[in-house]
C-alpha cells in the first residue's frame, strides 16, 4: 500500500474539530437548543489547556466535562474554547484547545466524535500512559461538574452505553 503523503487522517481530524468549533460557537451565541448537551473529553496536560492546579491534580491525565444545565462564560475562538463550570461548589474557568479534545458526544441525538491528540515532546510518555489506560477501560469516564470528593470511588459510565447498536 502506498504511503499517504497528503495525510488524509490529519485533514479529517481537523475538519471534524471544525464541527465541534461550529457547534460550540452556535451554543455560545444562542444557548443549547432543545435537549442537546455535550460530553467533552480532553487531555488535561495537552499544550494550551488552562485549568486550576486543584483540577490538574485531581484529573492529571484526562477529564470529561458536561455542558448541559450549569455552565457559563462560554467563549469560542479558532483554536479552542473557554467555559466556566462549578466543581465542588467552586466556579472554575477552563480553557481547552480543540487540539486537546479526545471525544465529543451529544447523547440527545447519539452523535459522537473521537480524536487523536497529537504527541508533543516531553508529553509523549505521559500521553502513551493515557492511551494504554484508555485501551484498558475502552471509554473515558464522564465527570459531572457537580462531582464531589466523596465520589472518589467514582461511578464510571461508558459512553458506549449511550450509543445505538
């Protein structure tokens, strides 16, 4: 088989990230329509991710946020988005580049996308560990903004359970 010098895989990933950008831009402008809501998984230590040290310590590899009822200050630009969520009753501003997103899922219409997060020098070993743990669990565990410290024995919900078979 010939080598793909055009890198269709990268072009397709960029195009699909554009879908996420377009959807979030529309939601920032007009709000969530109908029953739509989103689970967004991202690599917490990917370049450009900004979040409190407290959250980085709690979610040192990957995090899934839910944009549904209680979120604010959603701002979207060409490279990423910012959103304010509440964790343990404390507001937190998260900045997430689109390149850090691993998954986007809207369970109201059974629509989901998965992405490969680019490897960066210095983070490769850590990201490889994340990939290995992902293969073991098969899906990221959504973290609701209202997660409490008591939930340390977190309830893991597979996004596969929301998908039509």
